[in-house]
């Protein structure tokens, strides 16, 4: 079965109420970096009513994620001071996931190998 060669990075956060505004500003800053990242296909931040948030990002390759981490490192460092990261998932083709294991290890992600999918 053919599947898109896309890597998805998903982060789960708990945001203290006093940091909600600053976190949202950081989300805006991350989205604004898109013009510097041709390999960054999509990004979305979603929020629940209880201080939870999820970031969903799609990339063309593991290399694009590594580039994103370099370009957005200053925003990510600020974000870590504002929230509790409660989970990280990485979804994609096995060969691309292998390239990310060492780089993402400090975040203790769960890796999921994509086997079936489609994208329009």
C-alpha cells in the first residue's frame, strides 16, 4: 500500500491559567516561522476547556523537523517554561522515524510507523 511520505509531530501540553496568554503568543510565533521552513507543511494548535493543548505539525521529512527545531529553538525554550509537556508522538515512515530517535529522545516521544493513509 502506498502512503504519503509525511512526518507528523504531535505535542500534548497542560497550561497553567496564568501562562495561557503567553503560550498562545508562542503559538503565533511558531506559525509565523512557516515562511522560513519550506518543509513544514502544516501546523495547528488546539485547546480544550481545562488548560490542555495539542500541537499538530506535518513535515516532508525528518530533516525538515530537525531544521524546524533549529529555527524555532528560541520559541520552544520559552514554551517549555510556560507549560508541562505531557506527551509527544511522532508518526511517519519507519526510515524517517529512525533519523529522529536520537534528536527527539529528550522529549521521550512515542514513535508510530505509518502503514495506511492517504492525503489529498
